């Protein structure tokens, strides 16, 4: 099944041949997937919805900043209308707004750096 396969240049046994992904997931999968993968199974977007919601709930419970902030939310929300605009313009490139006004270059990335949530 190609959907459960991977090719890793320089590491896969055969050049340009898909191979079973499980051995690579066992070795390299993020600790959060290893810890909570069964909890996330069946959740939307391949389990990612569970992780996003869980991270938000845990950040509230722990009185910590959420790993996705308002800038992440508005950025994610902009993808669909910008894609629709591009489609209406025959696939033209559409400028993506910088809602942080350049501050993204300095902000600390919090999401999934460890297995906190």
C-alpha cells in the first residue's frame, strides 16, 4: 500500500522504491505519536486534530501558553480562501499575508518539540 510506504533517499534499500513505512516510524516517529497514537486513531486529519485539541486543553490546564497561537490560527484559516482565489485565477500565485508583521522570524516554536503534549 503506497499510502503506508516511504522512500528515504540514501537510506532506503532500493533506489527510488517505496518500502513499508512501519520500520521507519518505529525508529523516527515523534514521541507524541508513540505515546498517544492509539488515542488519536480515528480522529480527524489522520489523528492530528486530536493532538491539536489535546495540546490546547493541556496548555489551559497547566496555565501555559498554547502551542498554537492566534497567529497560527489565522494563518491556517487563510489557506482555504487564498487557495480559492488562486484557483479562480487559473492557479496564479497569491501573496500570503504575514499576520505577524515579521515577528515570526523571532518567535519561539512551541509545538511538538518534546512529548509534553
